[in-house]
């Protein structure tokens, strides 16, 4: 009885040895990309697709926020740092040694609870709402309903972009804050008179997207910069990328990913952009 | 005789087993102590860097009312006043304890004194089930049910200390109840018998003898509930509104230490002031947890001396 058991164990161990030996024939390699939770679904999907096409190459994708992504890549702890904002805009980061790879564009739109009676605002009116100068929808020709401002958490990439293009140098009033775009949409949908902002992909029938100066929040308007509230999705590397990292970044920028995956996930392909914008907001046409 | 002599000169099998077991338990305890100490060291060393590296004064941090990390005020000091969050945290903790205590003690009296059978069969499993519900579920119910209800009754947005209090009330109720049950059960049977023998009614016995004798245990139960309420993050974050301003009423959006922590941690860069102040908030939470712990021990000691 005992002998049989030992024999069985030995056979099993032998099988395992063979199995691991087989696994090592393919050269396994992996890199880690950390950061922006807004970019996580995109990078994850692209990573899976990449692994399926390139056996033995793995892309580990983690969230944690743009701040985490930038500080981890700054410290050299990961291979790629995902961020919604320019590294230069974030304090405590040595942006000079980081290399920026812009892989997509995301448009951001103000959203309100349906039934405010307001569908179009000017940029100035939007600024006045978020700085607390306009506090009732009636002031904008809507219903007599107090305006509730809802912000994303300070430091969120979406908020940083929105404040840069709408508020400029002015500061938002202290308001309610939520951590994720999903919760923001949920609350805006259910709380009468609420205004907030989300990426285009989060807009559903439950909420109403406002147009600004009669420009509709659409991908086409972002591509020619008629709609100015948008940001790049950055993948930062510490120094010039090499090996698998470079290969994966090239893959992200390939027509295949740009025209299928990125559009399927409601981002705007970088190759569709008709203009280019630097960290100060200066635009130049793409030739 | 020789065999017996041989046995005593060596450790017996059982002695060996015993010392082996003792070593294992010692290693486990040492590991736990090490983990606790390193967490304490890590959080506090990060937390104090707000004051020593970024030179924020402790007074500005604890009593300032403007929370805008990353911005500086007119006097050039960073705007990192944590008072709104401290007030919010204590507010929801105290209110939820006030709400929960009568319910918990009433339930405990029912389960121990009035109807132990129904108590064991029905109430106990219900209370245990409440403990097992994850906090995100409480938060979700709070967001979808409590917040709209508060909004339709009191107006405003519905987010605020009142909604958070109601959610926390349900969350700490099972903790307080089950600990109150233990406290009541610990009252010796002869107390009740003596009271009844002297002609006291059941209510008089419960009110004047059992509850009095169990007071330290009941207080410990409430403090434990408060500790849980103070540390709860997710459910509170979903219903309190997370506005870092001084709460002016129970139905205006407010924030707690935990809600600001969970919201901001992914968005700050390690080593910056924005990150360090979050560690300072964590340090406050840690110190409060320690205080709650000391308080329960102190109550326990006081109670023991009175007996």
C-alpha cells in the first residue's frame, strides 16, 4: 500500500517536471503598466490581445490612479506609467527623464440631470457655475432649481482637464466629490439639478450632456479642437523604451489597435486628431 | 530500572512536542507584534513628515477649516485644514452610537432576559447575518434608498451626515448587540435570583440589577461600535457627499477622515505634500483606534474594581 503511494507520488512529480520543462521552451517575459483607472480597461484589453498574438509575453496592468502611475514610473518601479495628465502638470515628478507616449484622446463633457431646462451654456456660464457665481438654473433660462455642483476627487485626471479648460486660473467652490466616473453618473442621474463632468464614454440616456457655445460634445468636434475639453491618454516610460516595452507601445499605436480596439472602447485614436496640443495648451495642426 | 533511567535523561516525546508547539506559537505572536509595530512606524513616520518636511503647523492642520491640498493660502501656508473631516468623523460616530445603543440594548435584553429561546433561534442568526454583509452593499443600499428618502423628506441633495449616520447605525448595530448580549450573560445568575426573591418584578430586576451590573460591559460594547463607525470608509464615502467643508447641518454634504483618504490616495504622488497630509489623516485614525482600545480596557478595569 505504502509503496504504491510512493510510486504514484514519484510519477506525479516526474510529470510536473516534464510539464515545467515544456513551459520553459517558450521564452516568458512580462512588463507592468500601472496608473490611471480611466485607461485601465483599454490597456488591459490591448495587453490581452497582445499576449494572444505573442506567446509568452505578458502585460500586467494595474490601476491606482494617475498619481500612482506617475510616481511609480518616476521611481522606476514599473515599466509603463499610465496617466491622464501631462507629467509636467504633476508636482514632485522629474518630467525630464520621462518619455511621453500619447496613445489616445478622451473627450470630457459636462453632464446634468435631465429636466433642468438648460441644454446649452457658454464657457463663461459653465465657469460661473463651478465657481459658485451662478447657483440656480433659472439664471440660465431653465427651471427654478438650485444647482448642485459635483466634482471628481482633487487630483483626478478628468477633474484636472476640466478645470484647466473651463476654470482656467479660477478655483472651483468646495463641493461634493466622488471618486469614480460611474458614481458621478449615478448621482447626477438621480439628484435633480446636479451638474458634473465625465468622459464621453460615460454619457448615457440617464444624464444629459450639455453643449458649449452650441458645439456638441462629439468625437468629430474633439478631433478638430472645436470642443476643447479633452486630454491625451499618456503612457510614460522612464527613458527611451526598450525590448518588450517598446514593442508593446508600438503595438498600442499600430493601426490595428488604434482603429478597432480604441474606437470600440469609446476613445479617440491619436491618428484621427487633426491638431496637436502641448502641455501649455498651444495647438498646432497635424500635417 | 535501567530503562526508566534512560527515559528521564532525555526529553520525552510529549515534552518535545510541547516545546515545539510553544516555539511555533511564540513565532506567530512575534510576527503579529512585528507587523503591528512596523505598520505603526510606517504610518506615523509618513504622517509626521507633513509637519517636519513640509513645515505645516500642527495647529493649522488640526483646526484649519480649508482643505485644498496643493494650494497655498494668502499667508503662503498650504491649505490643509483637517477640521471638517475630523468633525465629520466624530459626528457620524457619535450620532450612530446614539441611534444604535437603545436598539442594541433592547435587543440584548430580549435575547438574554425575556425570551432566550426566540432570541437564540431567530435574533442571533439575524444579527450574525448583518455582520456578514459587506460594507459596499450597505453603501449601495444607502446610495439608492437612504439618500433619495432623506432628499424627499428634508430637501437638499440627500447626501450628508444624517444619511451616513443611518447607514452606520445598521452597520454597528450587530456589533453592539452581540457584545451587549455577552455583557448581560456575564451577570451572575444569583444576582437575578436574589432580586426576584426580595420581591422585585422582572422589569425592576432588569433595570436596577442586571443593567447596573452589566454597565461596564455595555459601555465596552458601545465603544467597540464607535470604533467600527469611526473606521468605516466605503459605505460612508458613498452617502456622505465628500465635501471637505464644515458641516452646517446634518443634511448638507460633509466628509470624514476615511472618505477623503479613500478618495484621494490614488491621485497623489508619493513624497509630495498632498500625499503626506493623507498619511497624517491616517495617523489620526490610528491614534483614535488606539484611544478606543485604551478606553475599552479602562472601562473593563473600572468595572472589575466595582464588583
